[in-house]
C-alpha cells in the first residue's frame, strides 16, 4: 500500500468523509477515490455502487481485477426534540445501526429518566451543533413543533447536506416553516429536500409507529444516496397529516 | 450495535499502521478480499503487522492470524504482495484453517 494513500484514507475517515481504496490486485498499485470523484467505465460504476452500499469487494474491469475497500462513516441520527416519538425512535435506530443523539433545550423533556442509554443534550441545538457539526452521514429529524428549537437545526442540516432531513408538522405548519427557512437564507432547492410531513406513509398512529415511519424513511434516504431521480425508488409518501398536527 | 460515530483510534488497524510507519517501522497490511460461506470477518477487514510480528485487527476469529503474521513478515522482507487462501481445517491441505467451515482470501502487502 502506498503510504500516501494510507495517510489520505485515514484523514478522510477521521473527518467522517467516505473514501474507497482501489487496489489493482495484479500489480498492487492503489489509489484513494473520494465520494463525488468521477471514475469512468465499469470501474466507475462499481465504485459508485460501493459508495452507496458500503460493501467492499473485487471487480473485473479493463481486463484487470481491482479490490474496492469502501470506508463509509458510521451513519447517525440526530433528533431535535426529546418527545414521545423520540423515546421510541432512539432505541429502534440504535438497533438498526444508527447511533442517536437527542437535543432539546427544554429540561423537563430532556431527562435521563425518559431517555436511558441515549446521548442526550439538554441544550439549544445552536450550542450542540457548534461543538459537533452535522455532516452528510448524519440524518436529522426535527420533532419539537417549535420553530425556536427546530428551525436553526433544519437550516444547519440543509447546509451540511445531511443525507436525511425530516420535520414533524402538518402541511400548513410546514408551509409556514418554508417561509421562515427562506427568510433564514435557505434556497428553495434545499427546502425541497425536507421530508414533511415526516415519515413514510404506513398509516402510523401512535408515537412508536411514527418512529418506525421516520426510521424507515431515513434508511431509505441513506440507501438511495447518489442515485438519480430516475433510478431511485418511488418517492416516499408521507404519513397522513393528522398525526403531525 | 455499539458503533461509535468516531474512529476508535486506539484499536483501529489502519490508524495503528500509520502510527507505526511514522515511527519508522516496516509494516504489512493484510486485507480480507473474498469470503465464502460462514466467514467470521467481512470483506475489507484488516490485520496490520510490523516486522517484529506485533499485530492489530483481525481477518478471522483468531483461526488463521498466526499464519498471516508469518507470511506478512516474509512480505515485509521480500516486498512482493501475496494472496493467501484459507479453508476448512484440513491436515492434508492446510496447517491452519477455519473451523467455522468458511473460506477466505487474504491479500498481504507491504506498506510502502
């Protein structure tokens, strides 16, 4: 392995950015490919697939055998709001392989009693996200209903290109939110990435069922990263508004 | 399920290999490149080895690491990468093997 490739790879991994080490198993030469780098042909297609799935493996291309070792950051979920939905969402997401952090400045909600075994911040999102910035391997679900708490985090999630951004609230609530986010400087394209009303349309009724809908939607977003619209799964429908109001 | 979102730098094989390199040590990196059946470690897993036989990480459940380490020391000396294959423990075929019944291919290369 080229020492420079190792250094580059470790730097990317420390920064929570995806990278693939491509090794020619014939002559041992290797190089690092970062997410978004253009690689042509069959090798490029295999690299794109490895970025999406995170699976490493060998590929035959250009008459050679390459080994692709995919290093994806651990995806995680940040939840704004220590509410009833979050109590169900946190353990389920953890089981699914998405470590969770919950942020809510309302100390009556954000108690260790209500959230055992969860990284919990009884602080404003502004303060927590300054210390632990969002990134493209983070999903953000804003579920407080409170613009004072949700809006900053939503804008930060759009700016950080979080792989999933969801916001609880009816269509009416969301229309008002759109106005506020535009005023905060978000673009219309950015705002269109917000899943609102939040969650897949599975007819969820209870807070725990809504948590399932949110988690499934976040997983869908993660596993369809980098696919263009024509190739991706049908756009997920949202759960009915009545659960969000 | 207890995945941290940050690297566990004290135990991460590739971070350790970089540290060894900075310390001026000769290093080999072994990587699982293919598995069949019930292999204990997934494709992409690393074992890193220095010239004294110190190692971190794993390519199996401890079944074949010893053999990989001795091959790695040869690779450090000779410089040429090797592809190793391990199957079910079988005295006629291999000194060491995978008792789980799987088969793995391990690529061993020198760093630098």
